[in-house]
């Protein structure tokens, strides 16, 4: 409380200090203006050496370095002396003398009373005497109109500020007095309630005393006390007090109970469980019939008109609830009344707890003993879990730091100019490999957090099983080749061609098991066997000839945050999460993972998943599998980087991601526009047509969700693609509901990106370099640069140059051009005027404005003039290449 009071005092002093600074600054500026009106254009530098520092510099110095009352008083004395000096300097004019003396009297009395007034007047007189001695005793009987106006305005402003300050002080005193009175009344009521609550251990006596106090303040008719039962599974009414209830009704209430699980929608259960005040001023029977069954039964005992529920908490834990119910008159309680009643009821929380303890001592002892036992068990389990997680975190730190060391070290090596090209290639491959390893660790951590939160989801989509097996085989052969092991793939025919499952999660399981098999096998072989079981399941067996496991090690192998042995971690590394994640995923896919292993002889991990074949199409031999695989590979070769036509809008706030995505998309021939947030994306899409729009989901100012929704509201029909790391099933469904056409997962996979672009943007035809281009530019250097850039992109184009807009209009009247590159600022006729003139004469070829103005309003102005596009200076080679590709393609 003392600290709070001190803080309030400091705050008031700071506000006073700011007000004094404002007042002093206004007066100082007025004095400066008054000096200027009297002495200008006469100039005596000795006078201004005093005037300028005092009026322009001193107020700021005082504000910065003088923040106490004593310092403020010294400043007032100094000001009085200076203003006395000014009175003599100006010439003793009656008006000015009166204003200065009155201001000094008011200021000094307000700050220090009559004693301080005497000191102030002495300082004022001293200043006047000093001026008379230095400049002579002169009088100025008349002032100019300007000087008089300045002096009067200064006086009005100064007195107005003082009046406002006095008003604020008076108003605060009145409010403080009113608050003090209200607080006194509340303390009296709280004291009465506390006395009533502590007078007896009889609950009815407590409630009777409570009602006697509250009924004097509010229209309350009855009170009930609700409390948890012994097992904390329900609520019971400990007692009730009301002059409106009969003994039979009180008895019915006393036998009433609430079951927390069954009656979770009840008004009173919600109030207790959520620790919140509930107030219903008007209760109608039709509303009750639509509510919870237990509330209907309670209403049937005695229909109520109004109800107010207040939770009673001690140290943040709800121990009881107080219910006020009116049967005859409606309650009329304001929010302020509810808060006051709640503060009053806090005083009876201890009384209710004491009453309950008085009647339930034995039950409390039993519960305490049981709680101690449970606490010991929980403590033991927590310690075991903590040990496992501590070991896991230490191991995880090592696993993360290892690839990070390689990434940072080789990144620094790449910046060394003496590094050779071969070394650069090797370092780059190491950085990519380490980055992928780091990403796999992060994915494991995210997966296990989703698993423990029961939020991980799996898909159920059509999968080419032959292609999936090929990908797993290719991955396994690469891994075993790195370590010099043999690999065998054994397939038990028949096998389905297409199945329904989650291909990403299935490959994740198999890749993890293959990685483990390779990691723990120093020599020999790793094998994969795939068959179908009689129980309609696919079965994958990953086998190795590695170190194997004992029975004790196998028991804790599938537990999170643990590995079979600490020595294994030191030798082979790893996070200890892979098998736990794999088993959890296998179970989500309708199967499981089992293990057969023997120390020193290797291990067999068997994965089963549901076999949900789409049709009866199966392969029965290795020849059929290889033929289908060859067709699949041929189909993949037809993919690659598509050649597309049109514009792409990309919204991404991260600079590195911007350049990566722009590079990947621009390779397709699309003209890329980059923006940093959803708001800019909506603005661009509203005046420029795009063939595809890619939105990051999390951006400043406006994210992807809001941007996509706004675009669809504006009638923008272009395909909108989301790229995000949040790609769970329900999230993808949400994106499609918002208007997205597809989703690309981060980190971005090139094949996935190009597949989406190929799906939503039409393929570009083969390009030709024949055509005529009109360059309209007044600067000769820019003419040569632009011509060179165009010919470098398409060396067989015919280039014609116009030096200004009028020349371009004349040339277009006598010649045919396939494209016009129009500068904006030119003599004779500017680019916008020339564009309008060409369109008015029926010129239909594309016109692209070339300018350094790239703000959206300017781009819209170009389009309104009839231009087809916009190139920003300095011209980007890639953007120009894309423009020429679109303009000179084969028809």
C-alpha cells in the first residue's frame, strides 16, 4: 500500500511538472514576442544575451533537471528576478508592471504561501533595481497596439491555466471525499458481514446474519450455499435461508444434489466450475424448459423470478457458491452492485470453510491421507519422467548442435574468396544435407508434441502403391550404399496397385525403420519384405544383421524420450523419438509395430497397416511391377519445370523466402509480383489481373486468411494457393472454406510447387523471337541500355526508337508494332498522354509503361490511361524476359 501511495505521489508530481513546463514555455514565448514587438528593429546584443537563453533554453533545462518542489520554488524566485529586470528594461509601464506583479503574487502564494510571497517580491524588486542601475530608470507610458495585445493575451493564457489547475485540484478533492465516504460505508458493511459470519459455526446462523446485512442494501429474498461433495464429483446444498420459503420447500432444497458430469450445462455447475458470477434478472418458464434437466427440477420446487450466483474462492480455489433467489419480486442489480456483493461475500469464505471442516473432520483426514499417497506416487512418476526428459533434452541439444555446427561452419567457409569451386560444391552439399537432418529432428519434435496432445491427423487418400514401394526402395538403396551394406527387397505377390492410406506417414514409418537398421548395422545386410496378411493388412518387415537388442532393452524401446541404452546414444546418436512416433503413426493407420530381436544377431521390425485396396487391380509378378514402374517414371519425366504464361502474385513477409519463391516461380515464365503482406496483395489483385495468387498464412497487417476472404468478396476469381507449415487435415479444409484452391507445405517442395502451378495455370507454347518493338525514351543512354536488354532476351526482334510521345504516335500511324515500351516522363508529349492518343486512334498492340514510379496509385493511373502493364526502373532482366516471352509466343 505504501509503495502504491508513493507511486501515485510520483505520478501527480510528474503531471504537475509537465503542467509547469507548459505554462513556463507559453509565458517564455510570450515574453520573447513582447521583447521583439518593443525593441525590433533596434538591436542591443547585451540585452538578447539575457533574453534568448531565458526564453528559449531555460524552460527545457528546468524540465529536464528540476523535478522537485524545492527546485521549482528556486526557479520561481529566479523568474521573479528576471521579470523584474525585464520591467525595468522595457520601461516601467503601469500595465506591464501590474501584470508581472499580479502573476508573481499568484504564483508564489500558490507554491509557498505568504512567507514565500515576501521572498518573491524581494526578488522581483531586486530585478527592477538591477535594470534601473544598468539601463537607467526609464518609463514607457504608452505601448504599441501589438505589444498591448501580446501582454494581454499572455495574461489571459496564464490566468486561464492557473484557473484550470485550481479547478482540477478542487474537483479531485471532491471526488476523493466522495470515494472516502463510499469506502467507509463499504468497510462498515464488510465489518457487519464478517461479524455475522464469525459469530457462529452454525451455517443457518451465518446465512441469517448475511441476509440481515444484505437485505438493507439490495432486494434479496433468499440465500443458498452450494459446495462440492466429499468426492468432488457433485454439488450439494448445505443450507438455505429465506422468509419466503416453507419448511417443506427448504427440506426439498436440502436434499437436492448436482452431478458434475451429468449436469455440466446447469447454471450453478457452470458458475462453480468456471468461477464466474451469473445473474439472471428475469427467468421465464419457457426458458427453463429449454435448459438443463436439473435446473428444471430445481425450478419445480419453487418457481423463481430472478437468480444471482456468486462463487466463493479462497486463494483462487472455489470452495462454495452463494445463490440469491427471488420468488416474489424481480432483482434489479447493476454491474457495480454485483461487484460489491462479491466483495462482501469474500468475507464469509473462511466461515463456510470452517463450518464444513467442523462437520467433516474425519472425511478430511481420510482425503488428506489419500492425497499424500497420491502425491507420493505422482512425485515418483514425475521424477522418473523428469529424468527421462532431462536425458532426452541433453541428447537433443547434441543432435541439434551437430548439424548446426556444420551449417554455420561451412557457410562461413563459402564466404572465403580462396575457397575453390570443388570445395564450394562440397560445402554446399554438406549444408543441404545438414539442413535436411536438422529439419527431420524438428519434425520429430513437432510430431511427438502432436501425438501427446492427441492432435495428430492422418489422411486417407488414393496412393499408387507401386510408386510408393519404388520410392522406399530407392531411399533404402542410397542409405545402405553410403555404409557399404547390401539391400534386399522381397515382395510377396499378389500386391495391390492402388491403396487408400496416408503416403507421407507410411513413408515416414518405413524411412525411420530403414534409417535405424542402417545406423545399427556395421556389416551385413538390410532387407525389406512386403506381403499381405489374411487379416486384410499390409505387412512390412524391416530386417537387419546389426547389434540387436536384449529383452530388457526391447521393453523401453518404444517409449518416448528414451533409447535402449545410454551407451547406444553416445555411439550412434539419435533423439530416441523415432520408434515411438512410428508406432503411434502405425496405430493411427490401423496397424501396429512389433519387434523380434536377439542381441548380436540383428532385429526384425514388423509394421502392419490396414489394407484398403481401391479395386481388384493387383500385380502378381516382378515383371508386372517393373512395367508399371517404368510407366510411372515416364509420366514423371513429362513433368519438370512447366513453361507458363501470365502473372503471379506472391505475398510473403520473409525476405529470404521471397527471393526463393520468386526464383522458383519465375523459372516457369510467369511475371512475378512480390508484396510483403495481405493488405498489399488485396490492393494489387483489385486492379491487376493475375493468373495465380500465392499467400503466406502468417503476415503482418493482414494474414493470408483475411486476404483470401477479402479477395473472394471483391469477386477475384484467380486461383489462390496457401503456403504454410500448418497442413493438418482440418486446417486444409479450413483453407478451402476460406476460398483457397490448394495448399503448398513449408518447407516448399519444388515438385509440389510446379505440380500446383501446372494444375492452375495454362502451359506456355513454344516461343519465337520474330516481331517489332517500339522503344519510346528521350534519354539516349537509356535507349541503348533498353535496346541491348531487349535484343539480349530475343536477338531477332526489330527495334524502332522514338524520342518522345508525339514521335511514337506518328510512327505508330505509319507502321505496325507488336509491343510498345513507353517511358513516362518525356518532352513534347509524356507517356500517359501518348498512350491515350494511341488508344484513341485504334492502336491495339500491348503498351507497357516503363517508369520509376511503382506505387499502386501510379500503376492504376497507367492502366486507366490504356496501358497493358508496368515495368519498374531499373528494369529487372527476368521481368523483361517474361514480358517478351508472353508478347512474342507462337499462336
